[in-house]
C-alpha cells in the first residue's frame, strides 16, 4: 500500500503544479480546500455493500446467459427483445450521466489547480479513447485471427419474437463467409444471436468472429473499468453513503443485465461455453473488490488525489462506453441490421421505446449517484 500511496501522491503533485514546479496563483484559493476524504466510519455497512453488490451485479450479468441456455423454451422471445434493447439504453446512459458528468465535476473541482484546470481534459480523454478503440477494432477486423471453431453452435438467443413481429428473416446468406447460400436453410424468424452483438450480419467484415469477440471484450472492459472506480468511490463516501449504497445496487444490477443480455446473444462455441459466465463473474467481482481495496487504502487517499484519479478514469470509461453504445449497440442495431431495416414500424418503435426506457431509468438514477 505505501507504493500505491506514493504513486497517487506524485500523480497529484504533477497535475496540480505548473511546469516550473511552482504552485500557480490559483493554488492560493485551493489551499482552503479540505485535502481529506469524506469517509465517516460505518465500517459494517460498507462491508455489507461488498456482498450485496456482489450478488446484484453477478446475478444481473450471469442470469441472462444461464436462462438463455436452460430455459429458452420457457421464456418468450419478447423477453429477450426487451432485455436486449433495455440493456443498450442502460449502457448509453451510463456513459453520459454516470461517467462524463462525474468526470467533469471531479476535474473542474475548485480544489484542483495547475495544468489539469487549463484544458477540457474530460472530453479530450474520452475523444482519444474513442479513436483508440476504433483503431483497435479496425485492426482486429483486418489482422486478428480468432479461429472460429467448427463446433460453434446456433446461439442460444435465436428465438422467435412472439408477439413482436412475423417478418421473415432477410436472405443474407449470399454474403456470408460461412456456407454457400444453396446449402443453408431458411428461417422464418429473427435470430438475434446470429450477428455482431445482436445485429444481422450484412457484410463480410461484420461477419468475422474476430469482430464479434472484439466488440464483446470492449464492452466488458468498459463496464468493468467503470465498476472499479464506483467501488472506490463508495468505499470512501461520506454522509451521502446511504443514498449512494442503494442507488449503486440498482445501478450495478441494471448494468449487469445490459452486459448479460449481450453475452447471452453471442454464438459461443462449445469449447468456450463457459466464457460468458467468466465475463459475467469478473464484472460481478469488480465493484466488491474495489470497495475492499478502497477501505484498505482510504488513509492514503487524499481528496485531491481521489478527484484526479476518478476524473481521469471516468473519462476513459466514458469513451469506451460511448463508442460501444453509439456504434455497436445503436448504429449497428438500427441502421446496419437488415432485419430492423425491413421490420415493421411497430417493431422499430418498440425497440427504440424500450431502449429509451432503459436510458431514462439509468439517467434518473444519476440524480442520486
């Protein structure tokens, strides 16, 4: 812990001092800021949050995967339809309301001085992250070799959307890299799993197993990264802890459902059938472990240090989820998804309304956390 404390102290000093090592004039105002964290005890309640959030977030991420494999016949297709688009809305709202806004609050706090206050770093960091992710996915689609196993099953998410629409699935097999058109059976239903995070594959690049895996792991990394700093924030929260505790239980559960519904719709091969469970468990553990770490190092974290660390990493997380939400979950789902392009207006508006509901509820939670 002493090493971590020293790293945080040096990082804070680097961004709050001028280039000549002198503390700028604005620091005179900042000297009156309380450099301590708001932690006010209640250790037992904080420890209980470790287990409550562990259960809620793990359940949210793992249940959709488990249900899609063991109870898909018992669960109507419209349930998966709702889960899919509700989860998309949750992820998009998380990027704007739960990441960008808090990052701006942190890095524009009056207690911070020096270069960190002289540039809109939140937007800049998010912008760099978006371009970095686009480059990574672009290179993965061109050069990465994720061998698609021959035993890759029909995704468990493939089901009729009973009560939603009866539009036949578009005949896109001619553009598929997998099998000639003449040898593939037609299906009369929308198959949400046969796609890149749920949208029907319409061209060779999107068809690749590499592209699908890259998109999944970008989403996983974004939500886990975000969850780590949520845990650190909760661990050292002051008088607002009770409200934050309750809100973050719902926050992590909703976000877990968004992740889990996406994992459930990927066509995982038999040799990797436990991968979505592992990804869900990693997400479930991220916040509880970070709460425990935050409680352990709370004496070494100053208020300014916490502001800088949270602001920078929230900005990175925002960039990740902005890219995932706007590109993978919105543009691909509604504009490049051949099924949605040919679906009735009822289906399109239903999907849009459900996604808006998910975003709205997650945005509402931003009033308290």
